[in-house]
C-alpha cells in the first residue's frame, strides 16, 4: 500500500508539473498580495476612524470641562461655594475620562502609524513583485516560444514527433512492399512459384525460347545467304552461256561468210 501511495503521489506530482503554468502562479500570488494590501489598508482606515472618534469625544469632554470651570468661577464670584464645589467635582470626573481617552488616542495613533508604515512597505513589495512578475512572465513566454521553434526545427516536439513517426512508418511500409515484390519476382523467375496469369516463365522455358529464337534467326540468316549465293551463280551462268555462244558463232565458218 505504501508503494501504491508513493506511485500515486509521484504520478499526481508529475501531472501537476505538466499542468502548472508559472505565469498563472505568479498572477495568483500577485492577486493574493493585493488582497493582503487591501486588508492592511482597511485596517489603517478602521484605526484612523476610531482615532477620529476619540478625538471628537475628547474635544467634547474638554469643552464640558472648560464650561464647568467657568461655572465654578462664576459661582465663587456670586458667593455660592457649594455650586462652585459641585462644578469642580463634575469637572474632575470629566478630566478622568479625558485622561483615559487621551491614553486610548495615543495607543490608536501608534497603531495607525505602525499600520501605515506596514502598508507602505507592503505596497513597495507588491510593486516590486509586480515588476518582477511581469519580467519573469515575459522571459518565460519568450523562452517557451524559442523552445517551440527549436523543437519544430529539430523535430523533437510532440507534434513533429508524430509527423516523423508517420513518415518513418510510411518508409518502413514502402521498403517492406519493395522487398516483398522483389522476393516474389525472384521466386517466379526461379520457378518456385507458378505464374497463374501465364505472363511469367521459369528459367528452362525462358532459355528454350531464347535458343529457339536464336535458331530461327540463324536459319533465316542462312536462307538469305543461300538466296544471295544462288542469285550470284545464276547470273554467272547466264553471263557464261552468252559468252560461249558468241565465241561459237565467231568460230562458225558461216559466221565469216555472213560477214
């Protein structure tokens, strides 16, 4: 089971490697960084809003404290010490609230400054990552295009490999057919196979036909020679007979008398 699990994980990892596009991964990482930056900015805005509310409350409490102080002064001026004491007591309670709010305000202000600085740093990192991301994507696209061009020229790409295999299979099939055709011709010539169409003969028949043909040619040649020789003899005989007759006439006494 462990081996099967390892094989499954290895195959799954290989499939993921083939399916993974670094450009998509970079874009996804950049999107996540933008989301984080947006959250930090919202945090800064929330802290700033809380700080502003505290400032408004502080301003109200300080205004009330100043008003109570003025009322206490007026009460003393009018000889109403009791009213002055009451105003100062209320003012003391407000002053404690002011002190607490000022402490919270300083805390929020410190948090706001930290978040603002963190947002600025994160913004710088996101900008740098975006620049690097685009550079890597452009470089990857160029390398991918160059690789595809190189594979096309070298014929090692998957598409060109399929074409090359088809060409190789066609060549192998052609050679196989040529070899089979040559073997059949040799078998027919040797007489090991019979030509059912009658268009092929064995070696003996072919040799007899050739000898018969040669003999016929020789006989025809001899006949022509004989005809030529016979014609020459007849002409010589005719010419010889005519000359003998002339000579006999010249020797005849009557030939002289006629002359």
